[in-house]
């Protein structure tokens, strides 16, 4: 396994771990966003630019969620009751 593949494995594994921990504390949402950025960098370095682009979008979504949770703003739920 080369260094780039190992980096990709670590970044995607961290995404999975922090996604599972998000409900415990807002800091895990931030860590998830950082691991999404890491996975995006991996995608671009590997040459899979669609993967890199999607991961960068996920990072922005996660940063927004972290910011809103940190401020105490309730999440957007578009359900109508």
C-alpha cells in the first residue's frame, strides 16, 4: 500500500468514526468536516475529481452544521406537521 492509499484509508475511516460520534458533541461534527476535507484532498490527489468535489461539498455542509450546533441553533428540518 502506497502513502496516498494509506492517507485515503485514514481519511475515510476518520469520516466514518466521527460521523458515528456526531450526536455526542458538536466537536465531532467539526472533526467530521476536517476528515471530509482530508478525503477531498485525497480524491483530487488520486485523480478522482468527482470524489474530491463531493467530499468538499460535504465538508461545507458539516461546517455549517457544526456552526449552527455550536451557536445552539436548531437544525433545519423541513418536515411539516
